[in-house]
C-alpha cells in the first residue's frame, strides 16, 4: 500500500467530505431501539461510513482518551459540522457553598477531531450497550491504514496512542489503591496519609516503636526470608475497641512506606463481597508486590461464603512473596480461628486498648497544644491530668468528641453573651454608650491578662500537685468539659446496652449469595478490575476492544484527571470550558 507523505494530511482524516454518510443517523436507529448489543451496530455503521479507515474500539474506563486530551497531552475538538452530537444539557453545582454553578453537557454521542503529537485521528464517543448490559462509554478511533496495515488490522499509531494514555494513567504515584468491590485510586486518601505523623500517634512508647519497625523491617528483609527458605510474606492484626489509634497508626505506616527511597504502594481493602472479589484483591496485590495490603474491619470482609477462598488465596499455592497484610478489627473474639490463630496468615496481633491515664493526659496535652494560639481559651496545664481523670474508659475517639463538643459549646456561649450585651447596650442613651469601654479595648486587656496566665506544661511529670476543685471551677473549659463528658458517658452506656441486645440477632441475620454478580469482565458497571482490559471474542477482530495492559500496575485511573461536574442518575455533566 502506498504510504502517505509526512507534510500532507490523510485523505480521509483531513477531509470534511470524506464520509459517505452521517453516523448519527445510524446511531439514532441503533440506540433508539432496544437491542442486545448496540456496540456491534455502531462499529459496523462506522465501517460503512468510513470504509477506508481502521476502526479501533476503546473502553473509556480503561483508557480515557478525552481525559488525556483535557490534561493537555492531546487536543480534542468536537465536530458539529459533519455529524450531529447527542448531548444532555444540565446544571453543574458549585464545588463549595456560596459559589456559582454553571451549565454543562453530558455527551452520549459525538464526533471529535483528535490530534496527538503530529498525528491526526477521527474519534467518536458513543454510549452503547454491550451484551444487553447497562450503558458503557466506548471510544471509536478511526485512522487510515499505514504501510502494510489493512482496514481489518490494528493501527500501530493508534496502539501507540492507547499505550501513551495507559502509561499516563499509572504515572502518578501519589495515589492509594482502594478496593470497594472494584479497584479505584484515591488522591484524597493519599493526601490524608501524608498528613499522618508518628508524633500524632499517642500509644505506649514500646508499642509505637514496634509498629514503626514492623513494616520497614519486613520490606528490608527479602534476603533474610530467602536464606531461611520461607515465603517472604507476613500478616498482622490490629484489634481493640473502636477509636483507639488503629486507623491513625495505619495511616502513619502508609506514610512511612510512601516516603521510602523505593516507595511501597498501599492497597486499602474496604469491601470484597464475593469470591471473585477476593481473587481480584490478591491478583492485583501479586502484581504490585512488594506492597502493603490493608483489610479494614476484616470481620466484615471475610464471611462464611468467602472464608475458605480467602484462606486459599492467603496461603495456598499462589505466590504471595512481598505481600504484607494488616487486618483491623474491633471484635477479635468474633473472628474465625482460621484468621486469628493461624500463624501462616496472621502471625502477630497488636492490641489497641483503651488509653491509660498517662495516654489520656498526653492526649489532653495534644489538644492544649493545638489551642495554644487561642488566647480566648484559658487552658492551663494543670487541667490536663484532671480532664484525663474524668474521661476514664474513654477511647481516643470519645475524647476527641468531648473536646470538640466542649469548644462548640464555648463558642455558642460566647455568641449568646455578645448578643445579650449588644441588646443591653442598645437600651442605653448615646451619652451612656460613650462612657462604656470599647469592645476592642476590653478584648486587648483580656488578651494581655490571658497571655500572662498562660503557662506551658508540655510534659507529664510537670504538675506540682493535684489541683483542688475550686481551682478547676474557675476555668470555663473545665466546667463545660465536665458536662460534655457526662453526656458522652450516658451515650456510651446506651450504646453498650443496645449492642448486647442486638448482637445475637445481627449474627443470625447474615446471609450471602454465593453466586454473586457476573465476573468482572461482564460487570454491568463496566469495571474491569485490576487486570486492565483484555480483548473479548478473540480472534474475531470485529468484536474486540483495544486497551492498555500494563505489566505491573493496571488500575483504571482516578487521580490527575478526575472529572469535575455533577452527576444525576449516573449521568456526569462536564462544565463548559
């Protein structure tokens, strides 16, 4: 076949009149009726309208060509002259309250002039049904054959574009991989993890040191495991009452691994309802190895119908080298013994108990340190140990709630005082108001007095003696804290009673369907899972999709190209540019 000259556009791609008919008319006839597989119909319509082009179908969730262009890596200009788009008009709500929204489009069918590097393509976006499933977005990339290619072969240049998009999707390592019955990536969670610091973790120092060494030592000991002739894998369980540091410790561990010279990826497992979900988790973990796999609330993940399959994946015949598993649970006693007592799966358990008096005091110091630049809050060091004393048996989560409720109450009281004072001032005559000290001056005086009273007590052993009750009562934060602690303690008693009543009922009501949804390649949501995208209906080229299959990573991206806009009923509206 005669090759094209570099300095002139392709005859078909560069010509507005090259089509033998509008594809929209076919799309209307195809998608306007109830058909089992409209993708086949759309692909055939494209081939009929552009008989000289190679038609390559790409699943948007695997390789988002328009997102790639929106990020500045290519250009995509909608073509409304030679074909008719199908778009829904909608309102995109503002990202924050108080801002203005804008109008946007949800595009179901459109033609684009697509340019990448010096190459030009024709791109059709179409929402289609595959095998009668729910709608999926497919990109159809049209390109004239080059050199030895034919209209029924693949296009090397199109393949290079798809590979470039795929590599772009996985290039951003500032992500945490999240599995919630399908794989996604989360930049927001990664940013939360970066804020987690071991200095903010209040635990027994010996346990904190052990946790800091735990994961780092494992990933540095590959040769040690190999020389010992044992698999390079490990599992530990974090257990204890809710709100006592398991989550913040996990985030601190993830942060530590993310800043290593060779960062270790974290895989965060929230839900895996069926056996094929369990398979997806471990298949991707093996691909990402070495990696950290976190099972949040493992008692809600490993259930009766998936337990045996989980055991086989965790310590069966598959190679799990380089996988460190950390499972968390609030109810160790409810775990299957195969999880909690089998060393080959989880060989070590770390208890996160209710904080001791010293740990509670340190936590109060933590809050006092946060409020050190709030002169309107008189919080002397002697209050910390007293507050810790009245919060016996509180978890860190309950202590946090006590502090937040206290500060909100104080803020509300201050507002009411100012409103009352304002109403009293309004009753005075102008001459009487002039003689009042100004609010600004009074605040400056109060601030100076509070600063003079503010004494730093940042260590546990610095308290000269236990303060007397009358010494405590003069501080507003103490008086309000006592009331809030009583309210929370009453709530704790009520929750404990309700849990005892409902525990047996909740256990007996668990029931799961062993069959579950269809396998990931046929999932009606079009979520391809950790293996990227594999062609279907091979070797029939007319029914296959083109996609990116990376060697190590393979999760559909959700990081640098997150869509902005509002969704309604599953429809995503993209704001006008």
